[in-house]
C-alpha cells in the first residue's frame, strides 16, 4: 500500500499541511505486510499554478501510484479527481507525517466520502 500525505517538509517528522493542492510537498510512504518499507518526498509542482492546483496535485499523487491520501483539507474538484484515480482520502490531523501514519495504521483517521470545503480560486486564496 502506498500512502501520500500533504506536508510542509520533506520527511516523516514534517508537519502535515493544512492544504492539499497548494501544499509544499507530498511525502509518499509504502507499506508491505504492515511494515514501512520506503518513503519519498516529492515537491508539489501544482502549488504555484494560478488555478487548477487541486486537480494537478491529484494527478501527481495518482501518477506516483498512491492508494490513499491523508490531508487536512481537500476541495471538491481535487476530491473528484482523486476519486477518479480510486484513491481513498482520509482526514489528516495537526501534527507530523509520522504521527498521522501511526493514526491511520491504527484506524484513528476519518475516511472522507466528500470534500472538506469549497474550491478555492487561484493563488490569492492560499
């Protein structure tokens, strides 16, 4: 299983970002038989787009083969794009990437069935 987390930094001790489409990085972690076997940080190139950041970020996450996304917020267009990729979305909590992975692994994060808020328009809304 491959999990993507929207993050403010490049490692497991980075804070989970409060946004999805305009987060600075995605930290991808891979599990096999319940064990963390790999992690990788990828800069979110969609963060600087003037519009469409959420769907572009969803494309990046899908292209990297994520099965699950953990993020504190996901807009409706991004949520729809993630759904098209069959990526399950879980509501992240304040704290580190590592802490959110632990909460996910123990079933303590809420699975989202819809977006967490309204779509934002452009970089002025960051």
